C-alpha cells in the first residue's frame, strides 16, 4: 500500500502562508511482507515482483540494481561501483560488500597529476575498472535463492523496451547535455538527434539489453571476460583510457566487516574504509551522543550550529585515515574511542565558525567534492533479510562515455583520488580503490534490525544521513517527517583556499534561522540548490510488530512499495 503524505510541518507552512518550501513529501509504503524503496518506480516494482516469487533480498537487489542502470541511467549501472550492507536474518550477522572501482594498472600518475581536474574527470581516462557486476554476483552467490538469470532478465527487457523520461530527471539531462554530446554513443542513447529529450520520451538501450542477456546466461563474471570485457577494453584504448583484460580478469568484490558502534542502546552498522561517509557519520554520532538536545528542534539554530561545529572537527580526522591503504584498519581503534569523541565535542563547543579552521586543508582529494552523485535502495524480504545498497557512476553521467556495442555508461571514479600529495592516504596508485562518501546504514536493537537508510548526493551523503538518523533516534521524529525535514550541510573544504564555514541550507529552513546562523559566524547559502543537490534519504523502519515502513524521498524519483 502506497500512501503519499504531507508532513505536519509542511501543512503548517501551507496554512500560515510561509514560503520557501518544496511541497513534496515522502512516498511511504507499509507491509508485513517484503518492501522495496529505490530510485525509480520501475526498479521498485521489479524488485517487489522478485520478492513475490519467493526471492530473497539479495535476489531482488540484483534486479533493482540493474533496473536502476536502465531507468535512472545517469546515477549508476554496470559501468560503476556498488557497496552494500546485508543483514542475514538466519545468522543475525550484518556483512559489508565493497565493489568499488579500481585504478587501471597501466595508469601514469605523473600524466594524470599534470592534467587539469576537469580533463581527468571525463572520458575514458577518468574511468576505474567497474565493480558493480562483481558486487551483485557476490551478493547473489552468498544469499540468493532464485536462479541468477531470472533476476537479470527484467532489466534486459526494460533496456530493450525503454523507459519514459520523468520530469525530475530532465534537470540532470539538461545540466549534463554538453558532456553527453561529446560522445557519439552517449548522444545516441540519451539525447537522440542531439537535442534535449522532452519529458515522457521513451529511451531504449538495445546494446545494454544484449549485454545483460549475456550476463544472464553466463553469470556476473561474463562482464569481466570474453566479449563484454573486450569491448570495454577496446573502447578505452581507442578513447585514451587504460583498461586492460588483465585488470578485468583479476577484479574481485570484497566481503568485509562493516564499521560499527553502539549508540543509545542501538547498534549502528555502516560503511568502513576506504569509504569516508560511514566514518564521518559514526564519529559525528558518537561525539554528540552525550549532548542533551533540550528545548530545540531538529532544524533549530542551536542544533544546526552544533552539528556543523562537530562536522568541522570530524572531517579532517576521517580524511587523514580512511583510504585504501593498510594503515586504515590499524588507525580505527585510535579514532573510535571515548577520548576522541570527548575531544571532538570539546573542540566543537569552543570553536568559532568565523575563524578559518586550523584543519581546513586536511582533505586533499575530490572524493568530497560537490559534483558526485549516487543512488540508494533498500530491500527487506519476508524472512527479514535486508539489502541496503548504494551504487554510483561518481558524477552524473559518470565519464560521459558509452563503450560501443555494450550500452554501458562508464564511471569517472579516477577523479576521486588525490593527485599531488604522494604521502596522502588517498593518493592515486595502480590497482587502488578511490574512496567515496557513500554511507548505507543498518540499525539493530537487541540483535534485531529496526532501521535501514542511505542516500545519494556526494559529500552531502553523510551529513544528510546523519540528520535523518539523529532526528529519529535523538528527537523521536517519525521516519517520514525526518526524511522530509529541510537539509543542512557543512561543505567540506578540499583546498587551503576553500571556506571551512560554508553552510548549505535547503528551502524550508526558517529565514530567522538562516540569519541566526549568519550571526554566529557561518557563511550561508540558503535555498539556491535544485532538488538533486541535497541528500535524498531512502529508509525502511521495522516496527515492533514486524510491520515494515518504507520511505522514498521525493527530492528525486524515489519510489516505495510493499507486498
């Protein structure tokens, strides 16, 4: 059952005639059976059909992931990366899948360092070896129940038949038009005739349908060998990239332990290094855990001010350690301990936002830039297994290139490395995985899952997920209302010249709050961004009676549905 709604605070805005609020509201669905929430109605309904056939959350995740590559093509797909938290109801264990891309072994670090950032963030030179297919294969091998082919076929059919372009997605197509037009194959698929498609235009991808059908018959590894891999490698070489058959053959997704900590009687599971998003989220939560939010609301001056102060302390701590390097794991005990939490909160309370931060140049890579984007989906099956999955091409439309004959739009993940600081943990190197801000979350209480959530939006992911999670756990806000709350985000500086006190504030935050934050020393950018800028948090809450409440954030084309 799907119940679109407008939360109480939005009704108040309507009744008193205040402006600036986006009058959208979360799409909600509830069920005692399986639920799915994802970035498109087509992908949600396809995943739900797999559950109805007796499939597990892992089976449905394969379908939803691949369908998103068809129906939300600019955010993710076979040419990109994937990470996932998976809760196994039988064992009670939560596992983490790392299917991030890897830098090709043939890259020239010196050559890339000499290039302008805008040049190394597009085209075949910007692409990492994609991990999405391997991540899906690992998840299905480990927890799937249905035949692999039956999970892949819905996306192949959708690619062949096409999807109708929704109005919200047109914003992204228009923004990236010049990038798309620079590649013949991308132009043919996404802007036929070289003109921006109208809302409702049906876009097909028959080459992708053939790629998917090959994978359906031969398995996920077919992406990394044979004809598909050879087409990708040939296109890369012709376009100035560094893909090789050797790199594809040796690519493997990793099954690892999530980053985890206790919080107010709950257990929080999130993404570990080399993902920075989970670290920012968890360190912020733990640092603010002892703080009592008295007489303040989630969108009040005091709450936003203190959270931003903590973010300003947390960013450099995570940036110094979280990356695809051996020392990352050994650094964790020194970060996630009471002394660090106390120090972060103490420094935050004494901080003056008007002063340049002493740590504002701690981040030397673009994984925290403002351009990246992602998609996030959650599946809970009848048995209570949970797939909480984020996947991405890095920027919208990734590298902007489609390998001829494959229909596969490639990522531009290579731009998420650092290039000019050899001792920095995220410095580029052959075979290395660039870090990312993706931050899926599963929350358990007494060993039973109670909440799952995640979001797209680059560096706005951990701050947005924190905001929703804290609103639910600290303020007892209903989940749909927490998702609907206007967002705030402290921009993470990536150079010594970037501001460390710039707060992005979404429409809906009161003008008096904006003025109050400015008065406390924050530089504010209020309400100027489009709906694809801020975190669009999808979430599922499991009630004590077993009912699942799924929430789709309408900042994007998210859709929630249940059996």
